[in-house]
């Protein structure tokens, strides 16, 4: 019984620890699912990563639910069952213990009565022997010995009666103990059968809860797999290029420029086509290095080699100027380089 009770306690402790593991795992999964993921992705892969993040959170919630089911449906139920068995067992155990104590007390009393009876018998036999040895003594002495022998015989009879009564009392105590122990044994067998059945059913429930959690987890992961099956990486790549493209023309090759020849040519073209009419002003001049597609009517289209006059430096990113074709607008500073003033 001691080992069986310990077995149930050990199993309850196992379920408790498994429940705590599932709870910690679920909380960590939910926290992990809320972290930033796929921030630089676009298109179908971005959608798949969102589904992955969502399902990861659901998997965490499943683990938390599993922990709750293990705690409430198994750990708590078995704990209550164990406590109920303990309360049911206690009165039977108390009766057996009481019967054992009573039987031991009766046995000790019987042993004392037996020893007293044996001493009384020895004393009576000794008195009779002494009388036989002194039959030649005076009558008065013989009468004294006879009286002593009679007293010893009466004491032996009394001790014998007490001894017989103590044996009967002990036998009744033994029968009472045997009856209590029989009832106790039958009750313990019933409780043990209930315990085995309860433990077996509990392990069954444990496997069902964990199995259902795994099935639901796989179902969540299947949603991620389905989204990945519909993931079109080529489409995503084209979308990324479309959203982040900087032009189709490569930068112009870097060539050697003669300072005097290039400046004279550029000065003449600037004065002819670009510089605003009116009083002479020293405008800064720039040449486009890369292609730039205007994003609105206020911006200028640029092609490598285009010449511009800077009318106003709006900020560090954008300048306002006039294109050689006569159009005016803003353009990105990083797409041009300045031409030294002649």
C-alpha cells in the first residue's frame, strides 16, 4: 500500500511538472510570436511570414491550454481522489491500530497472569513437599504446614482462574482484531482497485490531451505550409524591384576631362541655353551623373550628362534649378555633381 500510494503521488508530481513546462513554453512562444519578423519582405513571402507569426502565437496558446487541462483535469482531480482515499482509509486503519493495541495489552496481561499462576503452582508444590518431609514433626508444626499448603493451593487455584480468564480475553481480542483486519483488508483491496483504475484512466486522459495538442499544433503548422506552397518568389522579387528600383540605365563611365576644354565648352553651352536672361549673375552649374525618373510635376527628369543651373538650394537633399531643355523644378542633390566656376 505504501508503494502504491507513492506511485500515485509521483505521477501527480510528473503531471504538475509537465503542466509547468507547457505553461512556460506557451508563454515564451506567445512572446516570441510578437517579435518583429519579415520587415524587409514583400508580396507572398511577407504574407507567409505573417501567417507563420500568427500560427506561432496560436501554438503558444495551445500549449497554455494544454497546461490548464493537465492541471485541472488530471493533477487536481487526482489530488482530490488521493485525499478522498486517505479519508476513507483512515477509520479502518484506526480500528486496526486500536485492535492491535488491545490485543497487545491482553497478551501482556495474559503473560503476567501466566507467570503468577506458574509461581503459585510452584509454591503449592513446594508446600506439599515440605509437609511430606516433616510428617514426623510435632502435630502443631504439621498443622501449620498443612495450613500453609492449603493457602498455597487456594492461591494457585485463584491464579489459575485469572490465567484462564486472561487467555479467553486475549482470544476475544484476537478475534476482534482479526475481524477488523479482515474488514480493513477488504476495504484496502477495493480502494486499490479504484486507484489502479483511476491511474490507468488518468494516463489515458494525459495522452489524449497531449495528443490533441500535437494534432492542433500540426494543423496550425499546416496552415503555414499551405501559405508557403502558394508563395511566388519570382513575383515577390519583381515586386521588390518595382518598389525600390532606381532606374534602368547604369552610371556613365568615369572619363578624364581636360579642365580648360571642358569648362570652356560647358560655359558656352550654359550661356547659350540655360542661364536666365537678365543681369549677369554667377549661377552654380551641375551635371547629372545618374538617371532619375521624376515622381511629380515639380521634379526634373535627369539623364547622365544633362546640364543644369542651380537657382536655389532648397535643403541638403533637394535643389531647385533649370534644365538645358528649359524646364525648371527640383532635383536630388545626390544625382548630380558640381561644375567648377570658370
